[in-house]
DNA sequence: CTAGGGTTAG
C-alpha cells in the first residue's frame, strides 16, 4: 500500500521489519522504487531478489525495464534485465515485451527495437503503437507509416495513441494524400473527437500550412487541454503568424488555462523570428513568475531567442544562471559564441565540457570545429579532430562536412581533401564545402575540377555549388577559362531560373571586370526579385558605378520589389563610399520606416556611412552595446576613429575589442595601422605590425605594409621605409612606391623620390601620379628644370595629370570646380567672396606658404596661383550658398594642399562654422581655427 | 499529441 502511494520510506521500514517475505513483498518494493524515481535502488533490490531465488513478477520486471528506459544511464542494466527476461520466459508477458521494446527505442538504434518486435511472442495495441512511436521519434517516418499499414493489414485495432503518432508522421512527411486516408480511418473508428487525436491533427494541418483546417479542428473540439493550445500556438508560429500565436497565448491566460514549459518554449521560438525583443523579454518575465526558469528546455529557447534577436549579453546571462544545463544548453551557447565570432569563448566552453566530463554529441563537435575555422586555431582544430576520432564520430556526415570547412578556412586544403577522401558518406554539402574551400583559397582549377567530379559522381549540384564554383572564377583569365563554360553549363542544366545562380552570375561578371554582361543579364531577366536587384546593385557598386547603383536602388523601389536588409546595406555603402551624407540620411530614414533599423548588418553600414561622412556623433548614436558588437562593428568603429584623427580612441577601441574576446582580422589591422600612421604613432604602429602575425595570427598583407611605409615616410624615417620595402614579407606593388614617393614630397627628399618614381613607373607605366608627385618634389625643392623635364616626358608618353577637382553638394545638386574655374554662373560672387576671405584671414595673421605653389614664377604670382586652387573656390562657393552657422562639406579628388589647409583653418575660425573637407586619404574637420588632424596628415 | 542545439552559401 505504502509503495503504491509513493511513501517509499515507510514501505522500506515495513519491508525491513518483516520476518518473512514472499514474492509480492519484493515485487511491490521494486515497483515502488520505480514509482518515486529511485531507479538504482529498484535495480539493487532486483539483483538481491534474484540472488535469493525469488520469482519476479511480470509487473515488477516491466516497471524495472521502464526505469532503465527513463534513466539516461542504465543501458547496461536494461540489457541485463533483457537477458533475465529471455532466460525466465517472461518475454511471453506482453507488458514486459512492450516495455523492453520501448527501452530499445530509447537507446536505439531503432533497428534493434524492430528485431525485438519481430521476435516477441505476444503483441497488443500498445506494442504496435510503441514501435510506431519509436520510428516517429527516430525521424524514420516512412517506417512508422509502414508499420501502421501492416498493423491494419493484420487486423489489429488502433487506439488514440496510434492515430496521434500516425497523424504526426503524416505532418512531418508533408504527405497530404496519406493524411486523407488516415483521416478516413480515424472517422471510421469514432476517435475523431479524442483530444490527443485532435491535437495531433492541429499540428499536422499546421505543418501543411492549412491554418483554416487547424482552426476548424480546434474550434470544434469538446474540450481543450494545454497541448491543444500549445499546438495552436506552434502551428501559427511555424507559419510565420507570430502575432496570432501571441493572441492564442493571451486568450489562454485569460481563461486561466495551465501554461507549461512547452507553451513558453513555443512562444519564445516565435518571438525570436519576430525581430522583437519586447515580447521575448515579457515572456522571460513570465517564465520567472511561473517558476519555469530552472527548466532546461525553456532556458535553451531563451538563449536562442536572445541570440536571434542579437542580444548575446542576455543569452549569456541566461546560460550562466541556469541551474541544470543539459547538452543542448552547452551546444546552444557554443553555437552563439561561434556566430558572434567569439571563437575563444566557444573553445573555452568546449574545454570546460571536457574538464567537467559532460556528455557531448556531434553537434558539440560541429560547433567546436566551426570555432577553429581559422588559421590561428589550426592546432586546436587538429586536437578537436583527434577528439572526434576518439569519440568515434569521425564517420558522421555532418562532422565530416564541418572538418572540411574547418581545414578549408584554415587554408589547409590538403587536409580537407584527406578528410573528404576518407568519408564513407558524402552529400552535396560535403562537395560544396570542398569546392568552397578551393574557391576561398584561390585555387580555381581545383574548384572547377571538383565540380566536374561532383557531377560525375551523380551528386546533384544546388545553387550553393554554383555560387561557390563561380566564386572561384573572379578574374578575367578565369572568366574565359572557367566562368563562361560554367555559365554554359548552367544554361544547359536549367539552373538559370534560380535566383541565387543569377545573383552569382551577375556578381561573377562584375568582379571579372565585365559590368556590361552583368547589366545585360539583369536587363534580360523576365523575373526579378529582391535578390536579383540586390545583385545588380552590388555589381554596379563593385565596378565603381555608385551613382548607377543608387539609381537602380530607386528603380527597385519604384518597381514595387521588397527592399530587404541587403538592399539597404548596399545602397548605404554606396553613399558611404561617395560620402554623400544627405542620401545616406534619407536611406537611414527609409530603413527606419520599413523596420530595418535594428538589423545589425544595416546598422553597421549606417555607422560606416556616418563615419565616412565625418559624422562621428551619429556613429556613436548607432553603436550597439560592446557585448553585442560583431567584428565588423568593431572594425568600422576603429576605422571611423582613425579617419577622424581620434587616434587614442582608435587604439582604445582595439584593446576593448580584444578584451571582449573578439579576434581582430586583417581589416582591423589596416584601420589600426592607418590610425597610427595618420597620428604619427611610429613606435606603436611598428609594435602592432610585429604582433599582428605572432600574437593574432593575421598574415601581413600588402595593405598593412603600405601603412607601415606611410607611417615611416610621413614621420621622416625615409631610409627606414626604404629598408622596410626590401624586407617586406609580400612582393612590392605600385602602392608601396607611391606611398614612399608621397613621403619624399612631404620631406623634400629628391634623391629617394627619383628612385621611388623609377620603381613606380616600372610597375605602373601609365600612372600619372608618379610623374605628378615627382615633379612636385622637384618643385618643392626648387628644381624647376627637372619639373620642366618631367612635364616634357609626360607629354611624350602622352600621360595626362589627373586634374584637381573639388565639389560641394547642395540638396540635390553637385557643384564642382577645377583649378581657377570660372565656368560657374555665380563666378563673380565666388571670386568676390574669395577676395574677402583673403583679406580677412591676412588680418587674422595668415601668411601664405608659397612652397606649395608648383609653378616656377615670381612670388606674387605664386601666391595668386594658390588662390586658384579648386578647394578654395569650392570653399567660397559653399560659404555663399549655405546658411550661416551650418556645417559645410567639401570634397576633393586629390590630397588637400598644405596652404589651402591653413586657409581653411583661418576661415573656420573667422566665420565660426564647422567645415568638413574630405580628400581620398582622410577627413579634415575644421572648427574654431583648428583642424582635427592636428596638422599631421 | 505540443517545445530547445548542428554542416555548405548569402
């Protein structure tokens, strides 16, 4: 009696005091222990009883097997009981047989359960249903249905549980035809009003997307239990009707229906896709109120909800506070870190799991491998690979795919290929990972060869395959050799209508320098959706046709195509590159209006746009909290600070990024090094360059080397710069020498300038900047004959100097000015203003620096020539065309002249306006007589 | 019968 009511201690007392015990005494104790969850006690009693020769009853053995089934660590015990059952003939007891079947279904493989099923001497409805449910739980839906059909053939009746399982299978299979048959059987059996059956029907219709049918079932049920409500909420959520899910939830609360962990889990999943933290946080509060915050599943969905909503900080908090973390909790948190590119954190969690001897599965290893997908972690990656082998998971398909990806991203294609060859199963993802690896590592021949083998192997290519293989063909040579034949293949095999394929074709041609073909493909497409439009906008932007790209964006809007986050990022990045603030702001407004304001990708490009337009305040307004910043956000922030001349902030930002566990990449270092170069921080710059590879595993690229040459050159260490060029880890290019030549100009080093110009002309014979810079050095040092010589040489080589040009943008009109430009309708006013400015600043103490005049004339003429510089004309025009006190933005296509820089400073002080001047190198923010660059640029 | 984690591409 005590055991049956769960008072196991009292039962044990009675049992211990008994003088004489019979079979029932033992059996009752065993089932009593199972009832209260003391599975190991139950098993201990069972062994003792066996030792005493007491006969076990079917009921107690069945409950013992159930105990082994429910406990997640009693596989061995379960097998022992099975042996006992066979020996004693208890296998004939249908309850024992069925519980054993359930045990095998849980511990899998399901084939063992099936074998037992076939051997069982006696079966009932529950046995059959258990087998069907076993298949369902294992995702083997065809077998589940097959079992059901055999059950019917053999004339076994079905109960509500059978139908529920079969209906669920139909839903997961997406087989509507079959569902009609089953529905017929259900109606015939009279179980159509059963709650479990109806609940299953709701889910099934939800899976089919037939919400009206799901609602019909729900509305016509006699009674609803919590599962009915949960099913309705889930069905709506799966069909993207999240608001509707919330409505059912509120209704459920209003009528005081019991809300359980599954209800909130389902809702939280819906909130993750709603891009709306508000609901998520509300439900989180409810979780606490209902006391569900210790439920592992609920917490896991909370982690994922916050992750999806981009709030990693909250996800982390939930994880840390969880009392009982299960495997999925660890896996979820690791996956989140990997997605945030916080690979070190992910690997730390992985290490902790090992230390704490936590159970791991293939998902754990997959995330660990993804965390190692970088050259820096190659050794760790190999260790994880070894652990995978130890765990016996090396033949797992998904793990194999992750291994190929890991080696590919570390640049180790030989290892990737080894893994590939050893795999016993391959799917299209395996091939795609391999081809993607070759493509990313710039091995187009191998990529194309693998693509060929893939087809020969009969593995169907999907759009990702095509995207990958096309991605390997992004140079003009490859376009003819590989790209175009692949295009032909695409046409032949009917991949052409696929939008992702179109996307990559448009991209491929643009990146190979053939924008015309990109536009041609786009123009001739019958069906264009957001992806296609985005692709053509990206192509034009990539090819340097920013204005065309923006026009296409406008056309896309007019065409009524949905703008997505990619459209906005693309258009915003064009406005960023052109530094056109007004258009950028308009896009910001539009993005806000259409609900893309919280998209991290859009936020990042917006920040970049404001940074490149010199609006640091707006960058900081948009900046996410540190914990939620991606590497991209950090890079943008550092480069924005660098461009504004805020070197201290740039450096601090870099260290803050490191502290938060993010890994800097080559872009981070370009920004950081250029900050050092513009700020004259020579020693620091050199130290960062040195640690870049050794500490952070970022290989030095040519762009980093150019920063260093710039850094040394600007600060006057020209000899060091020259030595650096000789010792650089990468082959030199024109940028290197141009940078050195520019430094020679600043410091008037004629001899080195000559050398640098020579190298530059070798590498870029038709480049005007070599001549111009060299002639400028000659002019600065007063070598006027040499200036003339260079001029003649340019003439005979028919090379033209890129003319200087400055422009001001007012509302929707751009006014541009060349040197001494008099073509503007307001020329008179402009020059009057110039005269006025000249007088004013002279009174304020300005003295012109005629060393910036590059023509050989007398001093007075030299000064007059300086006043013909395009940036001054643009300044005068800007001042008379905009309202007093408003900030003024001016652009120049070449580096600003030093004397003009000084004029701008004086003017900003006198007129009391902020003047922002952008040249191709950086921003100058003039205010109150000073410039943000502190005169070092 | 209802709920939670993972691989390629973007």
